[in-house]
C-alpha cells in the first residue's frame, strides 16, 4: 500500500458485524495497526460502548494491538462518546440508566476525528441493525453519515445467512461496502468455514458489491495477533 494517504484523507469506515462476538474489536485493531504501519494517520472510535464503566475496553484493546497508549482524542472523550454499564443493545443499556443514546454527539465526535486524521475506523456495537434508539438502528446512522461499511463475519454455522442479510440491509440503505473481514472462529467446522468464505465471495458481485474479502488467520490463544494485509479494502 502506498503510504501517501492523501486520496483517503478524512474517510470514515464503519466496522460492523453480523452479530455480537464475531470479532469486530480484533478486526478494528488489526486494521488500525495496518494503516499506522503503512504511514496512514488512522484513529479508532467506539460508537457506543456497553458493559463498561469508565474508558472503553474495546479502545484499550485497539491501542494495545497498535502498541500505543491513550491518545489526545481518548482523553478528550471523542473516541468513546457514549458509554453505558449494562452489556446489551445500546438503546436498552441507555434506558436502564434513564438516558438516551446521543446520536448527535456520536456524529459530531466522529466528524471531529475525521477533521484531525486521514482515516477513522468506527467500531459498532453488536450487529449492523442493533437499535440505538426507538427510531434509529446502527446502519441508519452510518448510512446517514455516509460512512463506508466494513462488515466482519466468520465461518461458524449460520454465518452465510447472517452475512447476506447484513449485506441486504446495507444495500437497502444505499451504503457503500468497502469490504468484508473474514475472522477466524475456533469452534467452526473446517468444511463449513471454507464453504462460507467461498459463498460470500461468490455472492458479493451479484449483490452489487466489490468482491473484497480479507481473511484474518487463526492465532493461538494468548499469542500476539499476526499482521494482516488490508490493502484490498483501503486501496
């Protein structure tokens, strides 16, 4: 990848998944590490963090994977504009605290990060259609803001259906899909895993999307995650 990031300046990517627990945090951290090592001034934002009291644990993971500490945008609250204690959908977690998810604050925080950096990776919460409020789903906000979608999936049973449903939801909202990150899954059947990846690659063009799928290789639990070439997504 060319380290000249001028043609990508200020781009915002929404990193969402087919479900919770599919590995969005790992994918986001690895993509940030790739971009930074390529000379791109990238930053990660956690759109809404639930199940947390204090600084976003997902952002902590991103920074750890990138080998850096907290950055000024972390200290200023721009990278974690909404944090709720209960581990659930953002709308429910907010309701339990007598609050509402502040969509305007999320949008303005991401916009400020976009003005400061070449690339902003916005990690979502849960799946693409997780409720943020009574009226707004995560995909609705991302589409309204014009963020490019990076969808994280894996090879466990049922992932084909969930991936295609997510892509349909993106297409119905006119979202541009930059690519799919195919995460490793320890409990996936090898044959199902291989077939799922092939099926997703085959279906993307017929749905009007680029056939861009980047696979994250399997890693030993507790080991340092390997570097991954994401140039196909960001080129």
